[in-house]
């Protein structure tokens, strides 16, 4: 069974794919390092509520 961090990471990945973006684009959009975004995408770090403004950041709304 997947843990919550991996479920969120999978959902983020699906949204990134729909928008033809990479995790580095999202990292820049939410103001975290590429390394931190990589940890989030691997489920090793939880994404916090402030960072979780995915819809606006993936779609380029700032």
C-alpha cells in the first residue's frame, strides 16, 4: 500500500504530465530547491500546505 506522501507525489506527477512540465518547473514555482522537490517526488519528504498550491504553480499563475 502506498503511503500518503507517495500518493501525493503520484498526483503531482500526473498533473505535471498533463501540463507538460517537469518537477524542476514546479520547484521553481513553489520556491523550493530541486533537491527538495526530488525528495517530495520520491515520497521521502511531505509537501506542506503552502507548497501545495500546485494548480496555480503548475499552470504558471503566480
